[in-house]
């Protein structure tokens, strides 16, 4: 396996509704001397995609009632409330804080909502890169989630195209030759978290190229592979 390289894409301009994310990111990657290549996985933050798709709504940050109503409108069910934070399930099946409604890294007086269909958004970027650059790449849209029983935040995949979201190792031998029975690796989440190490939360780096992934992982995938059914979810 070749070394894994994670390349931050600097110089992406501020994204506005209607912008073509693939073009702006590819141009920035070219300008810094690291053009996107076949076999790469491009990780793009949810905020960039939501801005381009105009998933922005006006919201007074001091109006807690309006924020609560917005979170509820983006949820299919509220799982927990504790003061201001709400743990909600979105239409996508994600269980996350405030149904993904986010006021960070957007203009004052606005909130960003999750893309309507993040897999479709990832595919749109992938198709545009193929058409413009004649490359075959994977695309992951990432967002920041908390985790049960763990402090701290990490980036996870909320949209996937061209990458196995989960790699099932059940039935294969471990290093000692014993058969694995329960091991399923959340590859797309691992890729999103790795990319975040070079993007950061406040560095204005909205994309990263992950180069050197196992070619066998570069297949059709969907974020739905990562969403656990409620009947199997011990936290619901």
C-alpha cells in the first residue's frame, strides 16, 4: 500500500449560493501545485456545500425560540434536550446536535442547514470533476459531530460518492489467522476525520485531498451504510 497523504486545499474563495464547488476547489488545488488526480478522495466541508446550495436561512442568534423552531423543523424527532443543546434525528437519519443547524462560519444573522441529500451533493461534485478534469475520484462531504460517551468532536462523513462508506471485514482473518466476526470499518468517517486534521475549524481551509487510499475502497458507496437502524441503536 502506498503512503497516505493528506493535502489541504488553500485559497478557495468564499462560497456563495450558486457557486460550483468542484470548479473552485479544483482551481485552488491547481494554483497551489497539487492538482486533483485519479484515485484521490476529495473531502469538502458541509458548510461549503450548504452555502453553494443556498441552504442558508436568516436567524437572529439571540432569538432562542426561533432557533428552537428551526431545529425542530429540520428534525424528524427530538431525542434529548438539556438546556439549549438538542439531540435530534434529521431526515437523513443522522443523530446529532441541533439537527445540524449551525451558526459558525456563516454571515452574521444566518444559519446553515444540512444539504437536502448529501450523497447527491457529493456525486454532483464528483461528476463535475470528472467532466472538467477527466479524473476518477471519490468525494466525501464532512461535518463535525459529537460522540456518545466521549469528550470532544470529530469530523464524520455525511455524504459519500465513489468510496465505500463501510468496509466489511467479517469473515476475513486477523493478523493471527482468526476469523473476524463483527469488524466493519467506517472508512468514510475515518477519511473525514483524517482530512479535518489539515483543515481545522477556523483556518478557512474547506477542502482536502486524501491520496493513497486502497483502490479496492473506491467503489460506489452511500452515507446510508453508516446510519444504524433505530432497532439496532442502543442510544435510542
